[in-house]
């Protein structure tokens, strides 16, 4: 088996054995075993959970450049008739993290052969990207902080875009995303006498209509905002009772932290006003936070230069992707750059049960990161 075949084999083994966020122990062990054959200066494990840093040191001077990918899979049942179909019911790699890991692991084969005069390269395999927790956990780990990284780069495959095409974004790579739940508590009564209780149905409908007015659908605007209701629950299937309790869940997204804080303030005000008007008590819980992934200007220029050197077509995208990507945790602390890699116009979308990472992207991803590293260390 040659090197390219070994990378495809690695990708497919990772695909067969997916693990959910913060459960990536076997995935991390498989990665450590693979990169270990290419003699890194150091392999640091258990970063922010099951994270790994694979280090190649070339000299005391020069920058420390990290290339980051993700370890975790999704709680999605795979129905694809693949020869390497997921072996675990209800868990699969439907975001392409198996492919991202293979790209970054493959760099170890190349890095072992390099003779840079300065600098360090760190291959970072991050846990729990899908929940938005992994980047934060890595940043809280002293083992990672001690690496003293200067630059971080990452990619994400993008179905719907031409295969191998590089997408660069001036304003940033992805949206700021957070989810929230509203728990409503009124007063139960007989269904024949709802006026003697406080039923949350009217409040729920008012909240939904009110929050809908906060949507700014135009992604070219700085105050862009998406508010998506994802779950509603009220009472129970008991037709003699007018219920007291209700529950409403949303996921929301903006282009910036400042705009997100303004949106959250407006959401709280809307919910408070509605609930106060009908004497409902309420509690709001915020969770699954993904900071906006910003692109440093210098890093963006390096990505553009790398694409030219790698001989791949690049496209300037006018605004970030609407999805969340917890690479944003690093943007607030380091110079970061993240780019899109076209995964094919007809490839099923990310998180679709029929999605599968195209193996032919491995070479393109590696070529991009090689050129970035050469630009930084030479």
C-alpha cells in the first residue's frame, strides 16, 4: 500500500469507527498510531479531552504554525450503501471530519522530509467541534497554551461548490451561533375552564411572531440575523387539562459578537414583555455557543498565495457561511485563517445522512496546507 492509498484507508477506517464529541478516544489513538510512523518531534495527547498535538520542530527562531482539524462525528444514522459504512448505529461522519483528519495526518509524511531552517509546525486534532465546546476546552488546557502558537489555519469541505475550489472570505469564515430554550410556567386548570388557569399557548404564539420580526435575512448586511425555531412542547395528551407548562427552543446566528449581544437583548425583551402580559413565569437557557470564526488579514493573504502556488482556482466569497464552526474560539487569541474547499456541486450537504467526504479532496487539502507552511517557514 503506497502513501496515498494509506491515507484513503485511514479516512475510511475513521469513517467506519466514528465517535461523538468528547468520546473520541479510539479516533485519537488511531491518529496517534498513524502519525507516529513519521517521527514527529513530539506527540501531546489528552488536550481538552482527547485532543492531540503532533509537533515538528525545525529551529528556535521563526513562527509556530498550527494546522487544525476535528476528531468528532455526528449523531446521525448512516444509510449510505458504502463498503466502509459506519459500524455504529446512530453515529456517522456526516460533516467530513474523517476527511479533514486524513488531510492533516497526511502532512506528517511530508513534514518528516522537510529541512526548514526555522519554526515549528503543530498538527492539532481537536475534540468536540460539533457541540461548540472543543475549541474552548483546548484553550483552557495548559498543554496547548505551552505550545505558544502564533498562527492557526484550518479548512472545511463545502458541498455545493466546485470540487477542489478554494473559497476565501474577507469578513470571516462562519457565523456566530448560539441556541436557547425558554421554559414557560403558568397555571393548570380544567380544560372546560381555561380562564381559571394560565395556558402558555397564546404566549408561545406571540413569542414566535415577535422573534420572527427580528430576522434580517439579507446576508450582505452587517445586522444579518437568523432565528430558527427548532422545538416546541406544551402540556400533554390529556384532553381534560388546560396545561401550565410550555417549552420553546431556537438556534440563532449573526455575523458578529456585538450583533449577537444586541439580538439576545431584544429576544429577552420580547419574551419578558409577552410573559409579563399574561402572568407567565419564564427561564431562558443559552447553550451550544459557536463564536464567529474571524479571518486575520495576513492569514487570508497567505491562503490566497497558497492557492495560487498550489494551482487551484480560488473564489472570493462576499460573506461568511451561515453555519457555526468552533474555530472561532481560536480567532480571539491567535492570528487565524480558515478557508472553504469545494466538495462537488452534486455532493449531498453537510449533516445530510447521504453525505460522504470525497477522497479526491485529500490531495488538494494537503497541497494547500503545504504551501501555507512553506510560506510561513521560509
